[in-house]
């Protein structure tokens, strides 16, 4: 391409530019740019990733500044030292790419990347990617090799964060209803539809709303929760939809919850608590995707996903006039119902074991399971406070239990007032204790 | 009083990494630093936690090894071991230096500088 002229007919500017350029010299390879005599070490020093130059025996010849910082060694102090003692890579002992090439008899092989870890001089394990490139002479004999080391710490941290984000959060369950819910959760999260969550208090509506946000494409944006607690309508208007700025410092514009949730998710924790006037504004917002802040005239474009919840029967709320029917139909695009604990059957055992493990770890106690009598009491109880209450019971029990098994005496007194039948050979009791014992051994 | 010294091995060198060592050399020396007994152990697989357990089970007094993570270093120090980590060199030379009282953490015993 160098020295090529544009044909006549191009714009004047282009022609002027091209004709004013001096003709390029013929390409003659590295020698023309004197790269064959370049100070390679100085060039490598400036690169933004770690580079080590190794001799044929894989001893250190040179390390650039990035690799010096990564390993903690100065290039001069490790010159001549086998690279495995400097890089200390997980790939050094059994998967060294240059050793593999030497064994294969092909010095030119290599170039593929390996991921692993190194332990630096400061005893820190760092995730890295190694690419080993052989440097050959004209006859194809190995002169040295360039090991390029990239620090993957930031990448791995991001990956871990994304994995956490994509998971279903702290929602757990083994019963068929919960399994179905967890199975469809990613698809619901991926869509941008409004979602209505129903379920009694303590069933996990807030957690489910957060899980929907974390698994959605909006996960990196804000998750804003709104409690439409009783307050003057004008104040709630400002709280939800913001306030337009006026003259003076006292009248500075104030963003509402919807503006704070821009590009993210807004969670209305009890939709029936919202006055009908605000319900009407919410409906307009959902339809028009714009809001006029209090005291303002110009609508503001909003991109917010709305997840609403109610602990009551939404159809009954509509009948009672507490929820606008049009808003109900608008929110009801996707409806997810969380069953109460008393309808979750075998989940009670699972949840007991789940929270026992969590609190035993939190309180650093060796509590392994529940006694048969305790399980009988816990299974007979109907948990009007649902998972929240069950979790609090287990927290209390683990806290007061001095031994390995939670007995009836470690449960809150109100549970013990109605003694239940003890099923001595309940397999679930044994399984829970055995699983806890097994996991302890593994730890 | 006898001292138990454990060196992690990679061939005839001190293993570059504690967590990847699958062989160890256990040397017992008497109060005059004369070698009383030595034993080479091949581990089923490399694992830092299991190696820590072995070190404590065998009541080792001194560990000579290559790079190790801070967590394991502090754990063994807390268990009152002398830990000389970051040692790069031949295992026999590292042992001899230790017995002469000349070995420190981070010592590089390989010849250096020829390639600078």
C-alpha cells in the first residue's frame, strides 16, 4: 500500500494530502528500521504485561518491570536462576510448555496459553496466563524463549462477581414448587417484563426480587426498594417521582426512587400500600416510560424495570378497591407465587439443615444437626412467619446449643409448649445429622 | 535434643512451591547437628493442607521450602515451626547451609549473574 496513489476523482482534500506526502521507502525488513540492532531489553521494559527472557536451559536472562512487580524479584538478582524458582507457576513443574517442546523435538512448538497461578515473593498467589514463545535463529535452532505473563487478578475477580450476580442469590428450596420457581427464574430475569410477586410475609419476596435483579441484564445497575409506607401524598409523590428544581438552594432538584433506579430495577415491596393516586401515576409511567417530577413540566425519560410484591391476594385487593385493576393487569405480566412454609412439605427439613449449616459456620460452633425430638417439634409447627421465622428459630437454637445436636430444650419456649409425636426412625433426621457430620469431616 | 527438618523436593532441588510438592525429605539431626536419620516420602498428591497435616503429625521443627502462600506460612509459624520459605537451590545445599546456621528465607543458592 505504501507509495500507492489515489486515482483522480477523489476529493481535493484527499488528493492534496496524499500528494503532499513524501514517497515511502521500499520495505526491507527489520534491518531497515535497525530493529535487528534494537535494545530488546529496553523495548520489553515498556510493555504493559510481564515478560521474561529465558535461555535454552530455561534460566532467567531478563525480566521486565511488570514481571518484576508481579513476582517481587528484581531482574538482576535472579539472572541465571531456573525460571521455575522465580515464576513459581502452577504450570512450571508438570506442564512447562518448553519442556514439552523439548521432549517433542520441535523447538518451534508452543505459543499456546496456559492459565494457572504463581506465588510471588510476598507469599501472594496470583492468577496468571502464560504464553511461552520460542525465539529461533535462521536455521530453526532455539536461541531463547519469551515468556509472557499476564496478571489475571482483575479478570478473575470480575468473573467471580459476575458468577455471584448470575446465581439465584439466597433463595433455596427442594420442593417441587420452589424447584419450578428456581428453574424459571433465569428466564424471567432475562426478560424485561414487570413482575408481580405474591406470597405471605416471610416467604422470601424481597429475596426473590433481588435475585431477579441480580440475574437480569440490569444487574450492574441499581436495585431500589420502595416501601410505600403511609405518608402525605405530596411527599410520597416527591419520594417516588422526584422534584423538579426551582430557584434557590432549598429548591434544588431531588431525584425520586424511579430516577435513582434508572437503567436498573425498582422494587415496590407492598403495592397495596400505595395510594390510588400514585398507582395511577405508576401506571402512566409503565405505559409511557416517562415521568414528570413534582413541580416540573417536562417529562423525564425513564428506563426502569418494575417488580412489585404483595402479601395479600391481588384479586381480592382489586375487588376491595385497594389496587387499581388496570395497574394490576399491567403488573401481572409475570406472576410468581412463593408458597408458605406449611405448604412446602419436605422443604422444612431442608431449610432446617440449610440454616443450621449457615449459623453453625457464622457462630463458629460444631452444631451438626437436630435431635429426633427437636425435628419432631419443628416439623409439627406451621410457621406463620414462614422462612423468616424458621430461620430465626434455627439461629436461636444454634446460638444456645452447647453441643453437637440441637434438642427441644434449645428451641424457643413457645415451640415447646405443644409437644409433638417423636418419630424415632425418621430417615430425614438421620440424613440431616449424617450430612452435617460428613461435611464437617470434609472441612 | 533432636531436630526434625523437612525439605519439600522437586527432583534434587527444594520444591519451588510448597503447595505443589509431592516429595519431601525428612532429616533428623542431633544436638550437634549431626544427621541421625533421613527419610524420603512420596506423597499421594500435592496438597498444601495435607502437607501441613503431615508436618504437624511428624512433629517437624523446621520447614525448608520454596514459595508458599501467606496462609500456610502463618499457620505453621503459629504452630511454632521455623519456616524458611522462598529458598531456591539444591536440597542438599540448602540443608547443609541450614545446619551451618547460614540459611534464611528467600535465599537463592543457584549460581547467578552469568547471563546478565
